[in-house]
């Protein structure tokens, strides 16, 4: 069965190649690179230690923001009750 929208083969870059692309990119090009990374059209391997550190920091900040939004949306009391149910010993 032919797909209407074939999945493109991802472009593979090393961390060094990504760094070069980012260093010389305009704001619009950075947005395209970010979207390609998010969607899997661009895959990066062999990160430099600095890039790996930044990725870990970004992931933790992103997780913290998601948690903050959940507290705002659901309320702290509901989340604590859910945590209590999830961690309660099985009876």
C-alpha cells in the first residue's frame, strides 16, 4: 500500500556538524533545525560533552515546566491525592 505522505529518510549528523550548522544559521534556519530535530527528520549522534550537558539541562527544565503546568491545571491537592494512591501499599 502506497503512503500518501512517505516518511523521509532522516539526516544523520554528528554533534560537530550540528554545531557548525547552528553557528551560521539565521533565526528562521534555527527554527527549521529545531523542528527537524523534534520530528526525527534530523538525528544527531556523537554529541560533544558540552552538547550532552546542555541536552540534559534542557530536558530537566522542560520536565519541571511540565510539572508546574500540571500543578496549575489540576491543583496541588489533586496531585498529592494521586501520588498517595499510586504509592499506597497494596492491600
